[in-house]
C-alpha cells in the first residue's frame, strides 16, 4: 500500500553561483548540467504531485 506521508517530495538542484562558470565555453557548462538536473527535478516533482493527488483521492474514497 502506498503511504503518501513516507513519499517525500524531490529536492530541487542547487543552482550554480555565477562565479562557478569559467566563461570558457566548457561543454557541458555547470549551467548546462544544472538545467538538465532541473528538468529531471521538474519531471520527478510532477510525478510526486500526481502520486499525492491520487493518494488524496484514494483516501477520499476509503472513507
């Protein structure tokens, strides 16, 4: 059985500080990596929110 209280939300990635970029055109740049991590975080957050909604709806029908 799914326990929504044990399902913690994903944590957003830490945004690099401007000085962490060396401005030399690295591939990948720290900001490229951050953007990839941010996209993954957003996808995981959407899945987590869906699970929470579904658990809430399930709890409403269990009463």
